[in-house]
């Protein structure tokens, strides 16, 4: 039976948007770090595919963009009643690119302590020859949310003595070749029923963490529910 989406925000984490708009510099940096962790790759890919920027130009423009988010007040102008955050950020990228000449595009402003692994994304972006830049942005956004969720879940499982739960998820759902439940049971010294139950629980925890991240990245209940349905499907699975 499908679980319904929660009626309000998950309450365990503070909004990254609220933090990024804070008057406190440390809070702003914390909020931006969460937002940037999800959005740096979609924005880099969008600059390469939509604006046909070189690898180096796209790197510098992405760094410039996030520095502007931190110091330039872009997030202060975001209105959740008019657009989703990811739509707004993509529009802001268009504005940044359209307002700069090539010399400005190569100029790199400091982005605080934020660093991004552009080299890991370069080959994949350059290999994309089909599909629209907007679709690639949406796909990379989803990947960024899930990557953050998996990293947080791994840490929670290790902290709570449930590293085996995460290992089962990693080996069954995230590997290139999916083993049988029987093979996993033998590998981990469990019964098949144990494997079934632990996978069910850890998948539920992954869904919870994913929703918490979406809560951090949205400014209203309505936007949160839209993004949750876009990412997890109509039933919130």
C-alpha cells in the first residue's frame, strides 16, 4: 500500500532557504551549502548544454552564480508563490549569463568554502547529445537530491549501528547487478525474512531523508508537495 505524502514539512531539519536568507553570515553559508550541494551539477550542465559554455567558462560561471546567491541577494527575491526554487534558480542563471560578456564569464569570484567536483561531471555532460538542457537540469536535480539523501542515510545508519541495513540497500538497489535476497542473506549471515524486513525499513528511511531534504529546499507546503510528487511519484513512493 502506497504511503501518502505528509501534509506538512518534515520537522526534523531547518529550512536551507530560511538559513540562506539569514542576516547571520554563518547561517547564510550553511543554507547555501545545502542548496549548492543539490544544484551545482544541474547548473553546470545547464551552462554547458543551454548556453554552450566551455568547461572552464561553465565552472567559473557556476562559482560566480553561487557567490551571487550568497552575497547578491538573489534568494531574497525568490517568491514561492510565483515559481519553484529550481525554476527560479534556472531563470537566475539565464540572467547571469545574458548580462556578462565572455571576459566577465571567465572572471571567478570567491564562493567562500564551497567547492564542486566539476571534473567528475565534465565527461558525462559532454557526452549528452540528445534531449533538452531543461530536461538535463531536472534529471541532475533529482540525482543531486538522492545523492545527498544517500549520504545522510549512510551517516545515520553508521551512527545508529545499522550499517548492515545500508549495505543491503547499496548492494540490492544501487549496484550494477542485483543479487537475490537469498544471496544477500548468505552474504550477511541473515535469513531471507531478515533481508526483506531490513530492506523495507531502510527504504522507508531513505524516503524520509529525501523528504527532509526537499523540505530544506522549498519555501512552502505547496512547493514541497509539488517537488515531492515530481521526485517520488504521484503516490509519494
